[in-house]
């Protein structure tokens, strides 16, 4: 692991106390060129984590506060007629940033949510027939309240699948909460954070992740996990090939964070709940948060070859 990456983790842990595993998952998601969904109750640090990572990574940052009356043009941008020149001039929306925080994404209507689809998948947007590339690197962190909260619109499966990981922060333990209550306000800490790397170094690390070795035996293990979800009567449907690719990419990034050049089964197990929880649904009528339990049951059900 580079010194810059260590410093990013150190600074993030100063902002979000007592959550080292979730911070590493978020970084692994970014290194794997994925997008992150943070689903949890209000006030547990979802937005704060996104702000802290953006500052530490030195990325151009934009926050979009999703509301029920938001339109796709509010995200992507719009062309405005210029009376002096007699031409239309495009005004870029907040999606044109290296890191975009889609705050409370499930408060927007499905039409507005879908405006993110092309951006997240293709790293470009098409507006008025013109395709416009987005900055590199490009990373979306979306936050949402649990689906049972009033005034929310559940993300469709096609939108959920665009997120490489979904994580939850949860309540802090007693020691971390005491530090929050007695320490400096998080906004002040974030404003004082210094960038620990440049975009070029982050892009190089993303390329380095692709070089982490995955053995045939490890691929057998991943395929066994995918096959179990498709054959087990416990799930409505199994994990897709895209989910398998996401699992491999996230495991490679996790191995890089552990300063190894080869993926081990423990790397797959570490990232599996984050990669699979929002893609799995039990046959019984359960809430989405139970996807974590289903993913952890997978680890127990599928033996390592």
C-alpha cells in the first residue's frame, strides 16, 4: 500500500470513528472503479464519510441533494439560449465532477434516479443528442434512508445493480461515540483535511488493482458462490455474471489494501456482503437490510475449495 493511501485511510478514520472496515470497503469500491451505495438511518455519518474521502483523495466534489421535485436536468445540465450570440450554451450540471454525492437518492422520483444510469455505467451523459464525457476518475457515492421511511422511492433493480457495493455504517460503539460527543465537530475536521494524493495517482492505483493475480482455484470459489445462489431455494434469483465480475474486482482491491499481489478466499469473504447484499432477495418477504444476512449465510454455505 502506498503512503498516500495509508494517509487517506488515517484521515478518514479521524472523521468516521470506529468504522475502519466500512472505510476500507469504500476505498476498495473506488479502487475497483465502482460506485458506492450507503444505506442507513439519518445521522450516522453517511454524508460525512463521502466528504472526508473526497477531501482526502483530492477529488473535485459535488453534492446533489435529491428531492421529490428534482428533474433530470438539475443533475445533468441544460442548454440556455444566449440572446447576444443567438446560440444555446450548455451549462453543465453537478454530475460533471470526479466524485458526486447523491444524497438521499431514494427521495427522488424514478425518472430522476434513472438520469444517473448512463453516467454510472458509461462515464458519459447524452444531453440533447450530444454525448459529453465525464471527468476521470468518476465515482458516485449515493446515500439513502431505509426503504420503509415515508416519502421514499425504492431504487429499481437495474439502478441498484450499477452500484458495485452497498454498505451500512450502523451506530458507533461506546468508545467511538464518546469521542464524537467530546471531540471537535466533524465539519471542522473535514475543512482541515489536506489532499493526500492526486487524481493521477488514484488512476494508477486503479490500474494496479487490475494486475492483482486471481488463481484458477479462486475463480472456482467465486463460481461456486454464484452457482449456490442460482440453485438454492432460499433466493428469488441468483447473482448475475456482472455480480461475479464485481466480486472479483472488489476482492482484488481488498488484496491491494492488504499489500498483497494475489487474491485469497478471505478477500472474497470480506467484500461479499458489500457486493451481494443489494443483489440478493430471499424467498420470504423481508426488508432489503436482510441482504447482509443472506450474504453472510453464503460464506457459511459455500466451502473454500
